C-alpha cells in the first residue's frame, strides 16, 4: 500500500514538472493579454495593464485642470469638485473610462468617493 502511494505521488510530481516545463518552454501558449480589452474584472489582467501603463507617461483626456487635485484624498472633495469630475467622466466614451482611471492614478489623483459607484458601473458596461 505504501509503495502504491509513493508511486502515485512520484507520477503526480513528474506530471506537474513536465507541465510546468512545457509551459515555460512556450509549447503551451498562454492567452494573449490585451489591455484594450481588460475591463478590470480579471485581477491579473488589470495588474499587468497597470504595470504596463506605469512605464508610460499618463494619457490626458482633456482634463489637465484635475491635476490641481493631486494628493487629495477621495473623501476630501466637495459637491462642486465632484461634479467637475462627473462632467469629464460623462463626456468620454465608455471604453475610455478604465484608461482615464489609470491616468488619474498615475497622476496621483484620487477619484471622489461619491463618484466611485458610477465609475464601476461604467467600467463594467
């Protein structure tokens, strides 16, 4: 009985080793990640795209005036300032919302707390 368990464990270990070796050598193709199609639902995709975006300068969405909010906490906005973010948000296409959020993050700008639910809804489509 012990020999059977040890044999099974060795077979499983060998199978895992060969699967990892094949994946590492490129025989098993990983699905290509496209940041254009990343909606933020897949944590790996979202993290990978954010890392890629961090290598580039932030993209502006005709929102340079928001740079004055750099360093402000998400709970420190008044209604007027939140409305300024909202007006910019609703002038862009739905496909640009995730990129806009990345741009704000790269620029050190936190989105007003009152706007976060709307952002999530728009990003989820």
